[in-house]
């Protein structure tokens, strides 16, 4: 089922409601160097991904946290580029 959903062109953001917002917030916390808040928000996002495991194919929190970390680091890099900060 999950491979069919991904094949239909849906992204992780499509199958996990609210994930985009949590990733954006986590990225912003990384830019601000508020690492404890970034970690807490990332953990919430990971839980959401695991809760949608049937759709995402990600059923353990460790893997979900790695995915969230990659997405949040990308969001942080984008925000830094937009802001012109390092």
C-alpha cells in the first residue's frame, strides 16, 4: 500500500498531516541554535511519521528521527540562505 501511495506522487508531507510545519519550526530552531527546542520538535515530528507508518513505511522512531533530521537541516539551510546568515 505505501509503495502505491508514493508511486502516486505523494510526498511524506502529503501523508503526514502537520509535518511541514514541524519541519519548518525545527529548522528555524536550528538556525537560532535553540537545540533543545529543535530536538523536542523533531521528536514530535518523528512520532507523527511513525503514527502514519502504514502510509509512510517508517515504523520505528529512530528511522523517523533520521528522516526528520535530514529534512530539518535542509529547512535550516534554506532559511540561512534566505536570511543571508551563516
